[in-house]
C-alpha cells in the first residue's frame, strides 16, 4: 500500500502531536510516581494485534498512582479477551493462517492513566519504541522500555483497540486513537457523547449508550408511577451527560425532577451530608433518587445516609456504572443500599469461559496480575513454602469467583475486530497469501467501514452497530435484597429492551423488596400485588376534579372541582362551561343536551285537565244542542238567545284551547295559544253586554217608560261582535309584532332544567289581558250596580256571580302564572283558569235554564208577558203622564189551587229559588208582597228603608223588563 504526500503529512502531524502528549504526560503528577502496576502488559504475539485497555487497579488520589486491586470481575474481563483471542485462533473459519495477538494495559480507572497507556497503541510511539528496543534510553528513560524489550516481535501497528471501561477513560483514548484512525471498541463505556461521530469517528461499542439506559430508567419510574424524583450525578462526562439526558426525557413524559445534586471525586463528607439534607428537603414526596454516579461516590453517599440515620428513607435507582460494579465496592454500606434498583447492560453468561477461567493455573499464565488477584481474593500464595498458605496453583481456587459480569461484551468486541478483519481478508487477500497488505495495518478506515456492516451472533445474542457505532439497547434490572443468611445480593427482577423511539419494552418479574426504616415492603411484579412506596408530588385527583398544575413542576398540582355547569377539558386540567341548553355528562368530559320540560300528557295535572275539558266540551256541545232544539222556547228567547250562542261558542273554544295548552309547545301550538284571548273575549263580551243591558233597562225604567236604546237582539249582537273584533285586532297585531314561536328557556343556569315554552312576551300578554280585564271590570261594575234587583229576577245575580268569579280567577291565576318559573306550572295555572272560567259560566248561566226547560212547566215560570188590554194597569206613583201605566203585569194565580198544586209548589220552591226562576205565588190583587225568605240580605235591608210605594214601582219595572225580553 503506497502512501501519498498527504498521508505522509498526516502521519508527521500525528507523530508530532504524540510527542507533545508524551511530554505533557511526563510532566503530569500521574507520571511522576508511576508504580509497576501500569507498566505491566499482558501480551500475546500475533500477525494481527488487538490492544486492550482494562482497569485492574483503582486510582489513589492521595498518592497520584495506581492503588488497590479492583474486584475479581476486572480480572475476568481481562481473561475474557485472552479467551476470545485463543478461541479465534483455534477457529479455522476465522482468519485462516493468520494469528491474532493482543496487548492489554491497566488503565487504573483514571483518565490520564488511560491516555498514557493509549500511547502504547499509537503507531508513532510504537515505531519509536520498536526502533530503540533494548537500548539504554528505552530501558531507563521511557515508560514502556521494559515492556517493549520483553516483546518477542515488535509490531509497529495495531489493528484496533478494545476498551476502555469508563466513559471518561474512553473519551481520552478515542481522542488520541482517532488521530491515527485506529478503531476502538469499548465494552462498557456508555456516555452518549461518544456516539458523536464528528468528535469520535473511530469509536464503537458493544454496550448500549446511555440514551437507552435513560429510557429504561424512565420506564421503570412510570411503571411504579414514581413521578417525583431527585437526581444525583458525578461531575464528569458520564454523570453530567446522563443526568442532563434523563432530565430532558423526564420532562417530556411527565416526571418531575426536584433538583440535580452534583458530586465529584474531591467531595468531602460534609458535601455528601449536604446532599442528603437536600434530598430530605423534598422527602417524603420525592422518595426516589436516580444516581448517575460511580460506585465509590455511591458508597460515600450511602455512608452519609447512615450518618444522618435516614436509611430506608430513599429508593436508590442506580445506573449501569453502579450496577456493573455490583455491591463489592460499598465497603460495609450494603445495608443502606437495601431495596435499591440497579441497571446494567445485558450480558449473557458464557459457561465456556467460566470453565476456562476456573481451569487457569497461575504458574502457566502469561497474565502479570494473576498472582496478585489470587493472593488477594483466594487467600493463596505464590510461595506456599514461605507463607504456609495454599498454593495458588491448587485446582479449583477460581471456580468460586464466577460473578455476574460483562465478559460477553468483551468477547463480542474482540470477535467484531477479528470478523471484520476476516471479511477484508476474504475480499482482498488471495488464498496463497493470507497475510497480505490489505490486512496489514494501518487499515483503520477500511476496518471501520467493515465493522459498521457486521451482523453476527455473539455471546450476548445478535451483534450489530448503527450509524453511530452503537448496538441495540438491552438491560437487566436488579433489586438489592438480603438473604436468610444476612448477605446482600443483587436479584434480577426485570429486563428492558429497545423498541423503536419510544420508552421501550419493560418486563418485570419476581419480587421487589424495599425498606422504609421500620419494616420491609414487598411487591410481587408477576402478580402485581403488595405494597409500592409512593414518590409523587401530588396524589391523583378525584374523577370530578381538575388538575391545576404547579408552575414549577408539572407533576405537582392542586385538585379543584369545576363549577356546577362545567366539564373537564385538556386532559382534566381546565374547566369549560357547557353552552346553550346543555349540562355536563356524569363523567364530566362532555356536555349533553338537557331534555326540555313541559306539561306532558302523562302528568297527573294534564290527565285531570284533559278529562275536565272533555266533559266540559261535551256539556257545552250538549247545551248548544239543547238551545237549538228549544230555540223558540220563551225562556231561551227571554235570556238573550243570540248572546247565549256567542257565549257558548266562546266556552267551546275555551275547552278546546285547554287541549293545545296541554300539548307540547311548537310554533303552531304557540300560534293557536295566542287566540285563547279571543275565546275569553267571546265569553266576557256577551256577559258585559248582558249586564249593561240589564242595568240600562232598570236604570232607564226608573226615569221613563220609554224603551231604552240598543236593547234589541241585533243591537246586542252588534255590540258583542264589536267588542270581540277589538280583541281580534289586538291579537292579530300582537302576532305580527311578536311572532309566536316555541323556545327553550333556562331560567336558572345552576340547575339542569330547561323549559320548552312559547316565547314569553310581557308586552303581548299585558296588551291582551288589559283589554279582557277591562271588559271584566266593566261587567263587574254594572253587575254591582244591578245587585238590588227584585228577588224574582235572580238571573242577574248569576251573571254577577259569573263575572265576579271570572275576575277573581284572573286575579288569582294571572299573578301565579307570571310568578311561576316552570313553564309546566304556568300551563297548570293557565289551564286551570280557563277550565274554571268556562265551567262556572256554563254551570251558572246555562244549567239552570236547561233544568227549567225540562223539569219546570212553562206556566210556572215568571217569564210570560201580556198585552196592555189584558192586564191591569200598574201606575207608579209620581207618574203624571201615565207612561208606565201601560207596562203589563203578569196575572198571578190566586189561592184557588188544589191541595196537589200547593204541595207541588212547596216541593219545587227551593229549586226555583236556586236557579233564579220564581213560581207564581199567592199575592194580593192590589199589591205585591215580598216574602222575607225570598230576599237577599241586601234586599231585606233595602226593604226596610223603602216604602210600600217604592216596592210597587220596582215590581212594575221588573215586569217591564220581562216583557221587553219576551218581545225580543
């Protein structure tokens, strides 16, 4: 492969940059006192080399160097890379005739140490070290002098690097290795920033990025309805990136974050105590605390909770940094972690590797850290004869150290590099030259392009990479529980898998335990039973309450009932009034029409009125039939026959109007109701005419024997018709000005009650009623004036009774109808008034006449008039002209009647008095004696003040009136 001028310039620039980095590192405190821990290398010769960056020691901040060993899982992941390389070399289907080798360096969980170790993978640095291998300069002055002196074959180029573990370490390595276009595949760095291909174009990973973990954590909080939580994060790339992304996602899905508490490696105990105090300020509402922090920081935070005596106060939700490390680094604070829920990337168990790891014999291993780990964790010794301990070569010592770690992700990363190189070999290398220039480093660009296209079945399932070099997301969810032996363990209780862009698929199983400080809570996720601690700012509102959210936190709210006529809208956050004639449905989420109320036919009042109106209508029609059949009867003729017909028609219309007052209101019904006033006028106009006629006859008779004007039938009908026409004109004008229509009326907006009624018009009603009341008042006044008529002219008293009854009905019904809110009861009062009016008039005016026609002999009625020449003259004293002497007087029978006639007269006397028709009684030929029992109270009082002279005059006037009616 030829290198052009531009490539040479890039290599030269990279070499100069590497030298600058080397100088900086040589002056840094971390490099001033570097122990042997990070100068060791675990290597294996090969034609294609893969670098490894693994932390095996912790970093001591005080000594500024690598410190104590990490747990046994660190050694297992190193051996996983060696296991994967050995397995690839044994597999003839992968890179045949090519040997894969590796070089593994200890990063000590430190960013600067990782950058320093990454230099050993840089081509320019390796060229320098290979060139000076074995020289004094290499041995004494350079960090990697001893390392490269021990290498059997010094390879200038690496194919790729596997690592580092922490995101901050991978950022340092990716920044450096990317300059040399060296692909890097991390097995446990999850920071989202590493997915940025503009900043880290040669970085990939077999562990899912934090964006998937954040979705998984948010899914868990939503599963338990934990909508109010706090966040504690490390003040570095992993912590700040995770906390920021979680905060944004939580805000989108309705989870409120009280505040974000920051931790750093330099935080003191007082700082951790302040964080606990800050968390307590939001407790007990915010019981859940999400941690984007490393194990050492989590341990310090748990220790602070123990000092504050608030163990069990919080539910700790740990990210994969803590979840991957497990409980081994909590240093006695496991009890404070009881009930915590931890996330870690899914990594399948690899039984084949477990067998391999258990069979390792330290004396035969090339791993420079093997004895160190075994002596630390298996209590064995490299020199048993000197220490008296069991030899580390004893079989089975490592069989009990199999932990739930991430060896599968390491194995998949190594296999990805080998398979991508194999694809390049098959594509470009001839069979006779398996190790051709195509797979001889540097092949970074080609290798990266091939890695993006890979899709193979690895130890944890299908391995593939998206455009950012990230695999699909999958996590295991564990709960910190205590066994019967008092040991704290992580028990898997759920899993999460990526599913598109939503929150993913969360599956919970098993039992979760929590501790509330005094007792243990348990929740069975399979049966969905048990107790779940609450972590919400506000309790859910009732079904009939809206949620008034806080301006600070969207998951904090106040619950408030809507007003009586309001529904809940916008996800039950606002109240909206129901418009028109609607009312909230019982679920308070939509408005429904209010059924209008009106006087229905099923109402008892309507049934009663309909029966009465039917009977009244039948009676009125019968009366009309009787009148027609007896049209020439002297009693009919003497009672203003024509006016009676008009009166009967008015009564018939009045009964008919009762039915359309009971009918459901509509525009047509409302139109007919307007004409009810004409029906009333057809009753009151004839009554007014009759009372006026009677009054004028008797009033004028006292002054003159001349017949009064306008007392003929034609005149009376004309007067009544004129009065009715005025009402017709008024009604027609009101219909034009105020068109009748049926409307809905909601008198009280706070009640679900709507009236269906004819449009009320005060002007129209008052205009119509005023005229009718005026007729009634005129009739009442004239009836009052005729109250002292002779006792044997009681028809006027029934007319008076009818008029005053009608007036009292108007006085009682009209105000009640106006004051009633419900249209139903307005109709009850109105129909009641109509029926009372018609029935009283029918009973008092017409029934006595019908009775007299059929049950009283015509000769017994005092309705017969005689000619002047057949009667004795009746002269009124003071009548000098003899005008009144020509008024005929009925010749009354003497006492010659038989005993049967007298008995008959006594038997019917009371009935005749009631109906206003007096029988002929025995009186003197020269005078008329008024009997005490036939007079009203007012007549008796008047009789005492009137002389006998006056009595004779009134009797003659009475006969005059009878004769006029008889003639008509």
